[in-house]
């Protein structure tokens, strides 16, 4: 039998996520690909205008993204966006990962309320920067030694 506290917590959750799709709630509460990759082939850390940061790590094999992981200090929506953008990136070529847009993330999440659409932009920008980092390292491998990648 659910206690009074459980019921209150459930009500608060409902209020907090009102206006968000089931997909957003699922990815925020069960984020995919959370964490870092040691010796990643591509890495980016981007801070959005709201002050939240997202970090993305890529493992690339034969020009395709084999693994993509993320971390963020942002809100639940940012977690959902990071989770979704890493899902979208997996299996894509680097060229196609560079084409991932804010709209792609929004579409995959089933949309976001207007005040949260910038979270999808942060995720799209971060994955693009990680793909660019992969290209930089590929073209100038010595830069890997000077790269700052935060490890969790
Ligand atoms: Fe800052 Fe979502 S609230 S990125």
C-alpha cells in the first residue's frame, strides 16, 4: 500500500513533468549512455547560455561512432537531451553526426516546451563539437596529448 509520502512524491513528479512527452520523462529518469569513455576518440565540453554544461565522449571505428556517452550538470530535460543525442549519434558516420540538429533531438524526444528547447540545442552543439574534436585528433594526432578531457 502506497504511503501518504509516496502519493505526495508521485503528485510532485506529475506536476514537474507536466507538458513533457513520455519519451522525455523516460530518458530523464533512465538516461542512456551516461558516463565517460577513457581514451575517447572525440570529446567536447560545451556550456550553454543558461550556464549548464554538457560533455560528450565518442569512440569511433572505421569512421562510424561505435559508442557515445554524455554527462551534464543540467536539469532533467538536459539529461533527456544528452541521452537522446548520444542514442542518435551511435552508428552514424562522423559526417552524419556533424549534421545532427536541435530539431533532430526535439523530434526524437517528441518535442519540448518552449522554455526547454535550448536543452536540445546544447546537446546537438556538444555532439557536433565532439565530432569536430575527432577530426582534429585524426588530422593532428599529437594534439591528443594536449587535450583536456574530463574523466568521471
Ligand atoms: Fe540549461 Fe537545459 S536548462 S541546458
